[in-house]
C-alpha cells in the first residue's frame, strides 16, 4: 500500500505525514527482508490499516486486510489488558502464536498501533522477536518525529489557529463592550 505521498488521518486521532509514512514503510520493508517474512502489517488501535508490506496471499487466499486489522487491534487490546491485570504490562508487549508452518507475532507499537509479522517456523523465534521489537520501537520513534517540511505545515496551521482564536476573542470583547 503506497501512502507515502499523502497525509494519513487515522480514526484514533493520529495524523501521519508523508515523511513518517515513508519511514514506516522503509522500516517494514527492511524487517520483511531481514527476517525473512512473507508480510508485515501495521494497524492503528481502531484496526485501521497504516501499512501492509509483502505478499497479500496466504494459503492460496487473499488476506482480508480489513478483517485482519480489526482482529489484530482487538487482540493487542485484549493482551494489553491481560498483562495489566496480571501485573506484567510493559512497553512493546509481544504476543506470539505458533502454527504448524508459521509463527505470528503481534507487537505493540507505541500506545496506539500494533505490528503483525508472520515468519516461517524455520526462522528462530528469538531472532524474529529481537528484530520485530526493534522495528516496533523505530516505527514509534518515526511517528513521534516530524520532518522539517511537515513542521512548516504545522507552524502554518498553528499560526492560522492562533489568528482565528485572537479574532474570536477580539469579537467577543467588542460585543461585550457594546453591551455596557
């Protein structure tokens, strides 16, 4: 999914700018290549797709990205709550599901995203775990960072909001002074 040229506004309130999306997709491409993994999938806490890298087919069927996104988000939320209730919560929680031919990892990415990566059972789990958590941390960092071009857009927005606020306050005070 190439979203790298446009701003992505997510349902949970997070906005990703082109530089952030490009950084995320590069990190996910690198992870898929390094492990190797057939795919990696990043979703926002509501299940909305942020990025999908790799093959969109599994066992001869196309992966339903919308359904998978909702399930990944729900799974991560449930796992986080289980960890909280049992006193084992920590940043970058990781859930592992082992199947006959593949292992599926779901990693927390910051506070509002989850990364699903599936690897062959031939890939050592410790190796996969290290790289998945490292990538999750780098993605969270990329989301927190804003490119200089994006910052200038934010400054313009901030200036416009400040101007709108000042104008609204001025009109309130002028209306108030007419009452006296």
